[in-house]
C-alpha cells in the first residue's frame, strides 16, 4: 500500500474497497428469515415430519393435535406459519383442512444458506 492509498482511504473514511458482490435484497432476506423462523420451533419441525410421513403425503389437521399434545387452535397457528413460509400447502375439504409438503420446499430450504 502506497502513501497515496493511505491518504485516499483517510479522505474517504473507508478502510477497504466495498465488495462487488451484491448483498441479499431486503425482500429476499425477509422471505428467507420467515422460513428460518418457521423452522425454529420444535412443534413445527414435528408437524413437518408428521405430514411428510403421513400416508399419501398429506395430513388432516384433526390428526395433528394428538401427536403433539397441543390444542387444535395452537396446531392451526403453527400450520399457518408453515404455510406462510411456503413449506406446507393447505387444502380445505368440507370442515377440515388437509396439509401437504410443498414440492421441493424441504430441499430448497437447504439451499437458503448455501446461496448467501
């Protein structure tokens, strides 16, 4: 580093050259954070595993309360968070809602950190 480089850094207040790599856009960061927040709860992880292991790849909300030992409103709240994060799909059939994994969502989640 030459004395001119030191003077240039002192005049700009910068100690290094900014990275040319673009930062994660704010909206993309919010989307990824919602997935991480959804996965940060043990009950939601259990819900994902139950739905994945269910026959036909889907589960009725009525079948998800007992395994978790939680009330139906609490389970529905957790399921809504998983749907909003793009991990589960919800289909209403009569009075019940059925949940299935969004194709590729689990595999895509693994790539969220790798692509930072």
